[in-house]
C-alpha cells in the first residue's frame, strides 16, 4: 500500500536560487511518515507512554533527482518495504506530478526512552504487515 500526502512549496522552503533547499526534502518525508503512522492507527504518544518506546531513524539513503520550486504542489509517497523484529524499512518519494524529484530508503527502529534499541512491539509489527 502506498500512502500519499500533499505538500505545497512555500517561500521558506527555498534557497537563494528559488528551489527547495535540499534538507527540506527530509522534512517532507518526515511528515509523510508521521501521517502514515496516524493512518495505520498508531498513536506515537500512547506508544511512548504505554510501551516506553519511540521511533528513530537509523539509516537514510537518499537520491536527489530533480528540483522543486516555489508554489509547486508535491506529493510525498510512503510505503513499507520490509519489517523485522527490530526495524522497518520504508521507501519514500517526493513527486511533482509524474516527475520523481526525491527518493529515499529510510530504516526506522524502536528505541527505549533511555535510548537503547528495542524490538518493535508485536502489535506494531502486525499493524504494518
């Protein structure tokens, strides 16, 4: 399943050349993952309070393939590629129409509130399969 959210490019997102500053693509895909979490029924506040775990990005591999500009209407697509006991690998893309501008593979893990890696809770693994 591919999850999609719209993103509009604002002036604050651009650099001096009038194109989206490269780091803002990371913000866009973070929004995509956050909305995906909500839409699959996970509540990160409950996960933190009840289970004592939070999500953390462990690894990110990104390709910048095109440039977005002020006022562009973009779409962030997110899908789970794999889930194991300790990690989820998510594929994320930022598109303008059919044009692929940014692509990333993001490895997400669970961490205890003390900062130690921990297994994904079973209910989470079941929800995302």
